């Protein structure tokens, strides 16, 4: 069988270091993927290309699947986020971030097994910002019935396939009665009409966050609009060891891009100390996606082998510094490879 072609975007900051480490682990596990390397972000600009080159878009269109390192977005000025552009270009409307306790990674929270599903295409990320008059600016929060329906259906279907018990929507529909009101109403409708067996709950986001930090194990799937999903993902990462251990996937109808929740971490870039695990876990999600639920597929088997190896690595106390260990990026990859 010919190796599957997958687009690889190293990204900015720690992106190249963690990508290199992840590719070494995948190679050592015998994963047969024909990587098509593409640029995006500051690293593309540095090569004199567009921030999101047409060749990158064309490659994702052709191969449908990508593994992506983080891309830097300038704060308060400059180009608009490459990550948001990619999600919009390919209509990657469902972002999925599993947040679980890992063996050997002690945190103050036990039994965390959350899945965050974030609507990825609208809300305040619509990019509609105006200066009305000097000193007065506005940003428009957009919610469409089509996108609310699409993500609600996706979330309930996912919950059913994964045999999850409940979905909780965090919202602020008491204040944003139209936009958050629509998101909540549509999710409730899909629940009542199509998925009555899945427990459906909702919480006003401020109170929901308080309950979440008190005891995250009381939640199962969290369904959130774009900005809330972004913020709550990082909050939840804190329950299980931080941004170095939370993977993610962005799914559309045709394409899927797998990337860690964290950003380009400019504060530690180039030092070979970043934790490559979140990107490695994202690569495991990618392999399972390529396997299409066939547990006998070579991709599913490789995914399981890598997962078991990084679990054992952590159990043996071999960790990067963000998890209280002493290994650098490359040493952590070596430790995982030794346990494959
Ligand atoms: P960040 O996630 O890059 O970093 C936050 C903190 O977590 C930093 O102290 C960093 O050192 C640490 N950290 C992150 N990943 C780590 C890892 N793998 N190992 C060890 N420590 C890690 O968030 P920040 O600083 O807010 O954003 C930096 C840049 O990344 C910005 O330009 C932002 O726009 C971009 N970004 C890109 C994302 C993407 O490509 N999907 C997602 C989030 C942010």
C-alpha cells in the first residue's frame, strides 16, 4: 500500500523543534507517511512568501490532512492569524481537544477526562472590526444558524460514536441573548430532536468556569463557541499538566488539520526545551483519523504503539521541564523511542 500523503507545516517559534522530535518518534514507530512540507506563518514571510502561501493551501486541498506546528500571530497589529485563516479557508468548523490526566503526571486534579469541542469559524473571530471614530472601535460577534446547527450536530454525533454521556454548553446568553442565545437554543434543539439519550446541560460561562476549577471530573464534553472554546481549552490544559500535554484536531467536511492547543511559545523557542508531547499526541489523533476506525489498520496500530510508549515514558519519570522533569525536547523524543 502506498504511503499516505500528509501535509506538514512546522510553524514558528518552537514549531520546528517539536516537529523534528515528533517526526523522529513517528519514523521510529515505522509510520509510513509521505510528508509534503509546506510553509505558513512568520517562517513563510521570512522566505519571502505570503504568510499563508497559495502552495500550502493547494497542498492541503489535495492531500486533505495536515499536521501543523504553531504559527505566531502579532498582537494588536500586523497580519491576521494564519491559524484562523486556515480554519476559515477549509471550513474546519469543529475543533476537538481531549484533556485527560496522563500517567505519571501528578496534578491537583484527578479523573479529568474532558473533551472540548469548539466552534472554529465565527463568533468574535469573524474578524469584523471597525474604528467608528477615533477612540471608538468595535468588534462584531457573528453567529449563524447554519454554523450553530453544524457544530451542534457534529458534537452530538461525536458523543454518540465515542459513547460519551453528556454535553455541556457554556454560554453567556443572559447578556448576548441573540448570538449565544442562538448557539444554546440550537444545541438544545438537536439534543431534544435527535439525541435525547445524551445528557444535555448548560451553564453561564462564568459560573461554569468556577464549577470547572472546583471539580473538572463533573463534566464530560464541553461545547463552546469560538472565543470561549479558546480560553477554556487553555484553562483545562492547566488541570492536566499544562499546554505541553493537550493535543487538538480541526475537522471540516473534507479536510482535517491536527495541531497542539499551545502556541509558538516565543519565550522558549530555539532552546530545545519545549515539550513535544502535545504535538505527538496530535499526531496520534491524526494516525487514528487515517485509520478510519479500523483498529487493524497500520495507522491505528502505530498510534497505539506510540501512545503506550509515551505513557510508559511519563510513568518512568522521564519528562520535560514543564512537567517538572529534566529532559530536553530531543531527550524526551529519545526516551519515547526507547520505549516503542
Ligand atoms: P503559548 O501557548 O505559545 O505559550 C504560553 C506559555 O506556555 C508560554 O510560557 C510557553 O513557554 C508555554 N508553552 C507552550 N507550549 C509549550 C510546550 N510545548 N512546552 C513547554 N512550554 C510550552 O501562548 P502565547 O505565548 O500566548 O502565544 C505565543 C504565540 O503563539 C502568539 O503569537 C499566538 O498568537 C500564537 N498561538 C498560535 C496557536 C496556533 O498556532 N494554533 C495557538 C495559540 C497561540
